[in-house]
């Protein structure tokens, strides 16, 4: 549940900041129009991705945790020591769910990157425009707030890449045990680094 859920909510953070900065939404408008449906969609998808393998008994022990896999053992009705029989699990279901999870991860990584670049360019354009004119204090305050949120979005996206980048490389480029082990170490740190980003503005005051 934690793996898929935290990735989905990372995309939700990027969506929130994107709408606030680029389209000028207020937080109240986002909460009214997007937040409730967003929670329903994320929780439903997360339970489906976690529950379907459970229904087909596709979870198995792996390095002190569990992962989607097919459990096999030596067959009891054969003399061939190299032959393994399936004890439980469905290989097709496991492969499909793993591909869906990987696709969602890639989608969130791409979306978070695009929104980060979009917000950065938008704030930069506003900075250039503001340099030509003299604005009152309220406009300057909004500009500073946009710059602050831009930095926060960058740090949130950086946290996502730091935690899930090794898994992305493992799935897309080089499926090695070393990369997967690195992901097993860094993956759970996403929430911790998001917490640091969340409290960063208060720490800088």
C-alpha cells in the first residue's frame, strides 16, 4: 500500500502546486474541486493494486519484507531435483500488476518533472515581467510566495527521484540486484524527505 500510495500522492503534490502557481488557483478552490475526488481515486487505485495480488496469493517473502512473486519449491512427485512446482501465486497476474505499478511510477516521474519545469519557467517569466515595472507591495509579496513554492516543488520532485530513481533505472535500463537493493534502502525514505521539505519554511524563518 505504501509504495503505490506515496507515489500517487507525490503526483498530487505536483498537481496542487502546478494549479496554484501556473493557473492562479487558491487553496480553497483546489480543496473544493480536486482534493476529495483525488483522495477517492488514489485510495481506490492503491487498494486495487495491493488487493489483486493478495486475492491471487501472489505475495511472498523477500529480504525481510514481501514482494509480488510466485512461490515455487521442489516437486514431491518427481525425482528430478532441478524441477520446481508452483506452490501458490499467478505469474500472469504478478507480471501485469508489476507492469501497471511501473507504468504509474514512470507517469508520476514524468508528470512531476514536467510540472516542475513548467512552474520554474512560469515564475521566471513573471520575474522578468516584474523587473520592467514598479509594483505595489502585495504584488511583490505574491511573487516572493511563488518563488518560495517553486523551490518547494523542486525539493519534492528531487525527493521522488532520490527515493525511486534507482527503481526507475532498475526497471527501464539495467535490472541488477545492486540497483534493487539500493531502492530497498532509499524507497522508504521518501516520506521522511517530504517531511523535511514540509517543515523547511518554518526552519528558515
